[in-house]
């Protein structure tokens, strides 16, 4: 029973942050989705230490494990947009390829930077140990 209450409390924190983002977008007439603003708010709250990772970790982990399930309505909705995909599909596909390429390049460069920095620290530590 205690675990259920903890999970529901963590889930309610995430839902409240989502609702704050959605209401803010609605009332300020912002041109971004409310869930995106909610994620930015969550990032700020985590970064500032107002919310600790431990306070949402269990519910967030559960949501991430079941993320594929949440895409089913989106996939079904895309089926109704067949004409748009027929006409503008090449543009969408181009955007997907370019964004994937940028993501792969960025991840590779960051990984290389971390590896080089790690190797330099190992050499520096090894030189000081001798």
C-alpha cells in the first residue's frame, strides 16, 4: 500500500507540472505545446533543486518503460493524414533524415570529447602517481 501511495504521489507531481505547462500555454497563447513547456518547467525545477530526482524517479521510470504505448493514439491519428503524407511526405522524410544525421553527429562529437578528456585525465593521474 505504501508503494502505491508513493507511486501515485510521484505521478501526481508529474501531472501537476504537465497541467501547469498546458494552462500556461493556453492562457498566454504561446505557440508551443503545453507538454513541451511542462518538460522545460520540470527541467528547471530539477536543475534548481526544488524537485529532487528521487521524488519523481519511480513514476518517471514507469512512464518511460511504457512510452511505446503512449504513441499508439498518435500512430492511429497519422492514418487519417494520408493525403498530407502523399503530398508532403518527401519533406517530412527529409526533415527526419537531417535531424537524425545532426543527432548522430552531435552524439558522436560529444562522445569523442568525453573520451579524449577522460584519456587526458588518466594520463595526468598516471603521471602524478609516478
